[in-house]
């Protein structure tokens, strides 16, 4: 094991590095500790059995990891490492799997099919609902979420709710919801509420108990700029929502947002560890930690209070990985690793206990973190790496942030 | 006066009908006949109101209390009281299908067929008249019905003909009978007010409708309806007749007798003795009502008082007396009055009405042995009971009343509780075994069949046959914790010996593409996680019913049919139309199929299978041939294991010769054997003979029946019961291969599209239709060519289906009668009187709409309600709705009824539409089946939701 590998796998080593960085004149807030950095990554692509490398959705269900791709569904059994996949010839009703959710009670997998409607995979059988044979409003389904006995589908023509017990379909559009646009990008369910990410209509919150809607829009109504800071959602073209521990996390194509019920906070690449403002998805892990999948890598707000981020990217030329720890605009630490994201165009994030799965346009990444800790941690000094080498990396990382990541990261 | 409409009409107060609920204008609403009477009464209007009161229309609701109505209901498969059946009320009342908010407080369902039944809800008409607004009057013009409209209810109905034995209604004569023209020189008289109270302290009259709130129904001897059908209820209206005019003239009454105090004294309630006055809701037009004899009721009308005779008397309830009657009847109009005779005529004792109908059979279906083996519980569908058998003594020791149509029973692992599925009630009865009483009812999904607990007893699995789902019940809290997806029509289930899996058979095939073979499913439940872990496909098979595990846990056996529905029923290849057999479901998911039919004789309708605990034998019941097949499992498994893959996949499933290699005995039992259970010592089996109300005891050492346990059913075999036996017997088919029940399990559908006639493969394929509630929907057949059930089930059946001699006339008559009595389950989406959901309400607007979304008039012949009107939602005629396929001979098809339409997929004449939505999204491109292509997706969803309520 090389020194570099040792460094990459150990948060203890990160603590060491940050203490050394303090000695180089980096911000004193480093004394508050450092976040956990995932350094043990595995990749899964077509070569490993995925039906397609464009991974649009990931959903963990116990030992099974369901993977939705542009041309098929796959299931990775973590116990055996085996991947089984289904394409149309295997009964999958439509090739493009854009969203996944598992019914926690029945164990059934619900599948959003981009252009093909909605499917249920249960006991090896695919059931298919589409706009001709059911009440589904449209076949272009971006996302799916299970809420009690209901299944919600975010579609390009509104949201549909299917009651699996009564068989009733309900459509939500501008007619019966505060949906200024009906292009629904994302749907999630948490704590008795459905959250829809709607292209041009911000986030819509549906209270299941009262059947009432609440909308979160950009109050300044400016499409190009965030005129008033933290006045609401950063932009109404939202791509993802995630509600956890009372916090609503939002991704958009123009920055990210966090809402605690009273205050909004906007996040932009130029002032945080976000690799890009072009957010494809968001997954909140707690009130203080959220992962943003962007077109230039994955930005992780690891500690909201201190604005501490970890930015995961892949070097396009070498395919090696890098994690940059920053606080605000200040880079605290750079961790190079042999492998990180499979590709910088990240489309999905899924938590799996201490582990994290990232779907990208070039395969699936599995970040293993058996010793993951939330928030920050101050570790004793146990340096293994030369100070000058780290300082050079810090300088390079700063420069990269200033210039932006190369467009080579975009998917072909 | 109880009606604010009447008040409005009298006082000129501006009251907009129904403006309260929902925060929006509610109109039009039904206002009730009394409001119509505020104008349409009296000689100036030709006594229209009184003519109606004296007509049979006014008694239409009340006659549903007659025994004949019960018989008709039985022949229509209606299990409810006729006065509580939306089907009966659809023609015997007004506005039965509308919601409460669409009825003004002055509206009463009990008025039967009143003005608004034919002329539509009256609120707008009344409003327009009151304002004398000509434009509004035209806009609110009441419907003027045609004779065709009347035929919606008066078209000949088999059930009514069978009971009343009357010729078809002469509509011309009936039209004249109910004629009530408005005189050319009409004039409106102010309604007659009620007399003022005699004493503010005295009790008020509340009106007979208020009394009827309790004094109705069989448990009260239908008292209200008996009164309504009596001359007393017509006493007021009778004053408008020519006879009354004649008498009035004799008495020197110059004016309208209905306004003469002397006439009203005996022809109404309370006129001569206004007591404390008249409460809201009292109607003078009720004639001589309850309170005319029993005194004003405001003080005794509360139920708590009425249930205490002394309290009721103290509150003013009067006993009827000779004097009461004589006060009016003595020498009235010169007519003799026999008090005793008259009293007998109007007798209305407060005691339950005698149950109509014939003997109550038991119909045992499925059984379960108590874990200690000492008792056998038998679910008896027809008696709504579970019968307890002492296994050692082989006698019936108890009978426990449970819910409606119990189907299956199982025990908790500790044997202290038994669970019974109630198919009619959508519930599970929980029985305390020590107490032999029902201690709880658990609501589950539609038409539950099989029930079984997991090895720990924590979860109870209930198969919701009509909902295609499995309810998982937490037995401690008696609540449903989740609902799993089954395939179609989950039927029966069995726990693996290691307790890890439950196999569920599904009676119907999955939906398959048009004209492709069946593909049925055995659903595998992981009992540890209580989830579906696998779905084993059984190709080319359907009617998967019985299931049991081999004690080794290597495999399970299921019963199945192999229906050749894609080829004409003339082809004898591969065993003809419906072969019967077994499926072997291996633990790893592989499937074998073998037949139980043999070349000369078939084994029709295999219903259940049980394997001896020693793994030696399997017993299979054939409900169509009254036999039990004994399968030597060693031979069966050996046969399979020695065969090639090709033989197992392609030869055995259709090989009529193979059963002789493993079926070692056929044991005759009694009528329609269904469930079979075997004792833990593998020595005895019990078979439930559904249509003999008995169990057959089989000695598994001697392999013969050694006893019969009588469950206590009636000795007499009624015509209906005989017909039920004919329905379930394969005696009438070539090679004794199938019965009516084979294609109509539970009297319903097998979900298949058949190629029946020898006109070429694939020509004129037709969807199988339900038999539930069939009698009144003549003509039959998708092409509507069979005018009666007798024709449908007689010659036609022999020519196209059974292919041997037809039923005898006796059999055919009995069969037809039985088919008519197959229960029609209550609608699951809208119990009688329930409010519609918002979506259903919007859907109803779509159903009855007359204009497209862009305002174009929809031609009347192309509106939903034109052909599908209540209560059957069929005009019983043939129409071309653009669904003719390339292989159809005809383009015009019978209009199907829509009652419980949600449970009989697929749809259209050829079953091409798997869902209701597809009828319009795929098969109505030119708006021939209703104008639907302008509709938005949410409108279609709403329409579907409404259709489910019909």
C-alpha cells in the first residue's frame, strides 16, 4: 500500500493534513474539525454487467441495489457481487429507467420509465401502467415515489397518484395544484409530505393528511440572477428534492437550496464546494449534510453550520479521483485517490448506511465508508505525507475552482 | 309545512335551492312531489298530484316490501333487502342513484316513482315558475318523457315475469292510465294551509314518513310499507276522484272536497284534532297516517321512548280502538263496515316478517382441522356459518354464525382462534375456538377466499379474490398492515413444511395479449418478510385452485385447467376444450403439468388437493364429476423424473393416457366435492360435498368412502338447488369434460375470450360474460341473438359448447332458475346512499354530459347515458360502436350492463380492452362509442371512477 493510498482511506490522515494546513496559514476554523471523505470507491459499468452505463437512478433495498439505466434495469446483490439485469426482451416494459423506489411494506420495486410510463417489479413480474391502459397522465415519467398505499409519478405533463388498493388514479396539474408549469422532474416522499420538483414551478409540497398544497418559488422571479439573496428557492427550474430531519434540500440547474421551515439558504459553485450550479439531483442525509449530483462532479455539504464541503470529481484524462475539502471558498484539503466517481456527470445519489452510491453517465460508483462519521471531527496528528506535496495540491485545487472544471467532463 | 320550497312558493321568499353545501350552487336538486303539488294539485290542474298519489307509481317503493319483491330480488341475484338495493330502487324510487345533497329536505325516497322520476329534478322548474321568468322557464323546461323512456324500467324483465306471471306491460294502456294532462284553462289554487294548533302544550303531528324511519324493514314487519299500500294512505287523494265528487254532491259540498273540513276530517291525519300542530315534514296528503290512530307523535317518536311501551303510552302513543275506527268508518257513505275484518286487513304487528324464499342450504366449501386434530371446521357458504365436526365421533357438534358467504377457514397455530373469510361481506370473522363465538370482524379486500396464518401466527394472509390482492393481517391487533399484489383472482394457499413459503394459486390467467394463450401464476410469499418473493408462471393453464405441499417440501401440487380458448370448440386435438389436471410446482420454481383426464372420461373441475402427511398419496376432488382421484405420488414423481425435458414440457401437459400411470383410484363422493383435508395420521380424509350439505369420510387405507357426515341441511331439493347441481355437473358435456362452473367460477367469469363456433380459427372471438344479475339483461350473447336464458343454455349450449344431448327440460328450467339466483355482490365503490367522491362526482358529469369540451352538442345517440341508463345501465339493444375487428362477423353488439363493471375485465365483445381506460384510449378512435376523444386525461380518469360506482 502506497502512502497516497493510505492517506486516501484514512480520515485520521485528513485530520493530520488539516493541522498541517493550519500551519501554512489556512483558516483557523479548521480547528473545528474535518468531514469524512470517501476514498474507497468501486465502479460498475457494462463490463461488470450493467445493461447500460448511463445510470439514471439507484435505490437500495437491503442487500439489493436497484439500478436504473438508459437501457435496462439492474440489480446488484451486495452479498454476492452479482448483477442481474432486465431489458425489454426480458420483460422490462420500456428501456429507459429514469426513477426507482421501493415500497417499504411490500418490497415491490416501482419503476419510472422515461417514455414508457410506470412499472412495478414484484416477485419477478413486471406490471405496466401507461397513458393508454391506465390513468397515468403521461408516459414520460421522470421520478417515482411510494407514499403509503399510493405511488406518485412525476411526469412531463403533471404528477399522477395511483392508489394501489383502490386502483384510483389522480392527476395533479395546473388545474388542481399550484403548478405554474406541469413538467415534473422529481418526486420524493418524507414525513407525510410529497415533494415535487417542477421545471419552472419550483418545489410543490403536498400534505398527505390534509391534501393541501404549498409552493416554494423563487420570490424575485428572476430567471437569470438570484436578485435577493436567500429569499427563497434559488430558481424555479428545480431538478430534485429531498426532505430529511425537517430540512428541505433542493437542486436546480442554477444552484441549490436548503430550507429549514423559516430560512432559505442558497448555494452556488462560486462560493461553495459545489462543482457546478447545474444540479441533476440532491439527496439529503441529515439536516446538515446533503449530496448534490451535478454535471461536474458531486458536491457534498458535509456540515451546514460551518459551510464545509467535500467535492468529488474524476480527472478526465487520468480517470483518477480527487476530493477537495473546503470551507466557503477556502480549500482546506485535497485528497487524491486512484478512483472516485466513474464520471463527473453525476445523475443520482443514494445512501446505503455508511456507504453512498452515485449514478453517473459512465457507470455506477459505490463509495464505501465503514468508518463514516457525520459532521466534523478533529483527529490527532499522525502525518504520513509531506507538507509541500499537499500544499501544491491545495494551490492546484484553488486554481481549478477559480477557473471551473473542464467541459470534457460532460457526457458525450 | 316541512318543505322550504312550499314555504317559498307560498310566501314568495327567495330561496335558491340547495345553496348550502360545498360552497357552491347546487342545482338541479330533487324537491319532492309535495313541492310539485304546490301548483299541480286541485281541480285547476286536473288533480295531477292526486292522480299520481292514487297510481301504482306512488306505491312503487312500498311494494318492494312484498314477498314477491323478495322472490324477484332472489331471481336477480340481489342479496340485499329490495328496499335497500340500488338495483330495485333504480326503478321503484326516484333519484335512487343521486347523492344526498341533490335532494331537498322535502324529498322522500319513499314516495316511489314520483313526478321527478320522469320529469327530472324539479328545483329549476320551480324556481323559474316562481319568478315567472319566461326565459328561465324555457331553460328549465321539465323533461317530457316518451314511451321509450318508460321502457327503461318497464321493458320485460325475466325476474318479474317469472314471479308475477303477467304478460308484458301494455304500454299504450299504461300510458293512458297515468295520463295527467294539464287543463287548457289551468288555474293554480293556493295550497291549503294546515289548521292552527289547538294547544301549544300538546304534542305535534310528525307525519308518517318520520314514523317510517324506524317502522320499516323486515325486522319491523314492513309496517310503513303496509300502511302505504293500504287505502288509508290514499284517503286524501281519493277526495279528488269522481266518486268523491259524487259523494260531495250528495252531501251538498260545493267546493273541492280536498278543501272541505268535513271531508278532511276523516280523509287526513289531525285535521279535526290539530293538537299541538304539525311539525316540519308533516304532509296532509299522506291521508290517514299512523298518527290518525296512534295520536300525534312528537313526544313518543324518539326511539328510546318507543322501545319502552309504558313511556310511549305516557308520551301520548294511543292504542288503536274500535272507537277510533268507527269514528270515521261507521256508516261512512253508506258502506258497511266490518270492524274485525278491517282490522285484520290493516294489521301491522311489530314483528319480523317471515323470511321469503325456500330452504336454507349449507353448501360446505372448505375445511380446516384444528391443530390438535379433534375438531374439523367447515365453512358453509349458503348458511353463512361454520359447522364444527367432532372428528372422532364424526358428527356435527356446533354451528357458528359468521359473515356472508364464508369460503375458507383456518386456525391460529395454537388452535385458539379460527379465521373465516366472508366472500359477500369482504371480511374475516375471528372465532374464539373455546367459546365458539365470533369475537371480531376484520375488513379485508373484495371477495376474500383463502385464509392462512404464517407458522408463528403473527400474520394472517387473506386472498382478496376480486381485488387481485392479498391482505396481510396482524393477528394481534386484527388490522391489515399491508396488501400484497397477487395475480388475478387469488384462490387458495398453502404453507410449506418448513414454514418459509406460502404458495398462492390464482384462478384467472394474467392478462395476456389478444389471442395468446393463458399464462397463470402461483404467487410465492416469503413468510419471514411477508413479501412476494417469486411468481411462478404456469403456461397455457388457468383456474389454478387447490394447492398443497408435499411433506418433503420439494414440491407442491396445484389443480388446474388447460382451456383451449383460442381454437374453435370443435377441435379434439390435445384433449378438446378444457382439459383438467395437476401442476407440480417445484421448490426452485420449475413447473410440470399432467392431466387427470383420461381418453374416455375426464376429471372435470379439479377443485382441491391434499397430500397425506406421509407423502404417499394426493387426493384431488372433481366437483364436476363427484369423484376424488387418488394419486400415487411416488409413481407421479417417478414418471416425471424419468421423462425427458421435451416430454415434460410438450407431451405430458396434454397426454390423456398418462393419468392411468399414477391415478390409482377414483372414489365416488357426493354432489360437487370441493375442499379436502387429511388427518395428521394419514388415515382419514374428509371431503366437503358442497351441494349435498355433507362430508364424505374416506378411509385412506382401504381407499374408499366409509361414511357420510350430515351437516344438517334441508332434506328437500328445490328447483334452484337442483339447478345449482346441474350448473356444477359435467354430466352434460362431451367426455364429461367441463361444467358451467368451469367457465363461470363463483357464477362470474374466467376472464377468457373464446373461439366458440366452427367458423374458422379466430373468427368471432367473444369475451366471457358474468352470470351475476344476468336474468334482466336479455337478450343474451354478444350479438344479442338469444332472447332467453332457456335458449342460451339450451339448444345453443348443446350445439356450440357441450356437444352432446342438451339438458332435459327439467334440468334446463332448474339451471336457468339457479343462474338467476347467483348473488350479485354489492358495489364496492359506492354502497347504497353513499356520497360520491369528488372524482366520481366529476365523472358523473362526464357520463351525463351533453356537450363536448368545446361546446359542441353531443348527439343524443352518442351520449353514455342514452344506452347505459340506470339501474342496469344497458338499453338491452345492439349497437355498432366501432369495435368490429377483422374477424368479427357482426358490427353491432349487445350493450353490456355496467353494474360492478370493475370486476369483469377484460372489456368489449372480444375482450380486447384489458382495462376500462383502453375502451376509449385504444378502441374508440372515431367517437362511435360515445364522444370521448375531446376529453382530457383527468376527465377520463373521473369517468372511470364513476363507472366503478354503477
